[in-house]
């Protein structure tokens, strides 16, 4: 007979647990704040202040038209200066209509006042813009927009119109 075979049991397998893993905390990080930045002031600039009153704005805008609006009528130059100074409804009128539309007559001339020269009726009247010191911006002054005396030898004495809107 055949020898008896005995089964040898398989060796017991033991599962060795993996070594316990412990999380090592990340090293503490210190945040260094950025160096404080101070603004370096810009170099001082000389700024001409914007004209503050309506009269000053009208005067400044009229002076910008000198040599630019050559060939325009006096009423067109006045209308453009008023519009550029912020008078939103500025439109071209006959010279004698400006007082009733934009302001009133005054005997105390100030920069930005309109100068109305009543020379006897429409067609020969004239309107200009007073800029102070006896000077005015005149449109169509021999075909040009110029700065000249407010007291023209060829015209009647001017009446000053204070623009209020």
C-alpha cells in the first residue's frame, strides 16, 4: 500500500500591519509682511485754476476764439463763447437782443460782460465780450476775431450786459 500522506498545513500567514503613519505637521510658516510702501508725492505742478464765475468762463472762452473764428460775425463769436462757457441754450441773436435773453444792463463792467454798441439799429449794431482792463474780444473786427479796446472810436459808447445764465 501507498504510504499515507499527511497534509502539512500551510504555514499560518500573519499579516503584519503596516507601521502606523502619523502625520507630521508642516513646519509653521511665518508670513513676513511686505515692507510698508509710502507714496512719493508727485512733483508740484503749477495749475492755473479754472475760472470760477460765469463771467470769468465767458471771458476765458472768448479769448480762446481770437484768431480761430476769423470771418465769423460778432454775434456768432459771442454765441460760441457763451456756449463754450456753459450757457447751454446760447444761440445767435441780433446784438440788441442779448440783454433780454441772457441778463441785464449794468454800469459796473466786469470780466465776461457783453458789450452792446447801439449804432442806430440792426445791421450796424455790434456786440463784443469784455475781458477786463478796458479790453474786449471783438468778432468780425475787419474780418478777424481780435482783442481790442472796449471803447471803439468808430462805435457808440458800449452798454454792458451782465450774463446771468
